[in-house]
């Protein structure tokens, strides 16, 4: 069951750039970009929490499970 990362969608809804989000959550641009493109294999709960606070959203707004195999 693949997990889809909708970080780019939430960033667009909140009108926040990758640079601004990077500063707010104290992550490097490269790590945030890896997460945004769905290439990350894992995410720490503390990182997910920081992103959710910065974007004023819930984890389910960013991460989505699909039935695709």
C-alpha cells in the first residue's frame, strides 16, 4: 500500500514556498525536497509535527494511503 505525500498541495493551499517552510521547520531544502517529491523512505514524528504546525494542518492532510500495489 503506497503512501502518497501531498506536501506540495498543502504548501500551495497555504501559499508558502519551500524556502519559507524550510526555515519554519528547521529542515534543509534538500531534505524537505526529498519529502515533497515522495522519495523519502521515512519521516520522524517530530518533523511531521513541525510541518503540520507550520502549515496549520493534520498529518492526514500531508500523507495519504492508496490501494495501488
